[in-house]
């Protein structure tokens, strides 16, 4: 799994700090959405989005628990939560706000944190409504014990 996550590390290496700065400023300008806020690969439309798509629930969990990728995802999520802007489309524009919802839904569902920051983003920007395509994929693939 670690090798599969290297694609995210390599992509983030060049512009993670710029991406974080953009989110903190309240306006995304660069082209980094796919590898900072990944979603399931099967939801991806563009080739870039497909190359940085998450293949499975297991890969999402590995991303979240990765010492660098998970920390960065939480840092970006906290930056979103600290913004006063209530309209996510003003921060990301279309279609990136849809990608954010899918990504936050994915990580909200796989996170085992009591204070789930991804769910807080869903609550703040999407009125608590999870991305239904993402939850369907999880429901169809998750092995409930």
C-alpha cells in the first residue's frame, strides 16, 4: 500500500505549502485538488483525478493513517474549518466543491477519531449531507463485522 501512496507524496512535494496557503486565504487558485483532497477513483472524470483517485476503503485508511499524508489532510481540513467564509463554492469553485464533499465524506466514514474533522467540514459546508455516491461505494464494499 505504501508504494501506491507515493504518487500522492510526490505530487504534494511541489506545492502542498502553496495549497495550504490558498486554503487559509479562502480562495483556491492552483491545480492540486486531486492529490490533496482525493476521492474514490470510480468517481473521477478527468485523467488527473483518476490517477490520484483512491482505489479502496483500505487505501483511504492507509492515506489517513500515513504520517505525512494524514497529517497534511488534517491540516488542510483544519484550515477549512477555521475560515469564516460559509460558502464552499467561494473557496473552491465548481466542480472542486463537489470533489471536496466526496473526499470529506470518504475520510469522515473511515476516520475513527472522536472529534471527526471531516464530518465537521460536511456539517459546516454541506449542511451535514454526505456525498451519496461515496457512501454507496463504501456500503457496497465495506465488510461489516
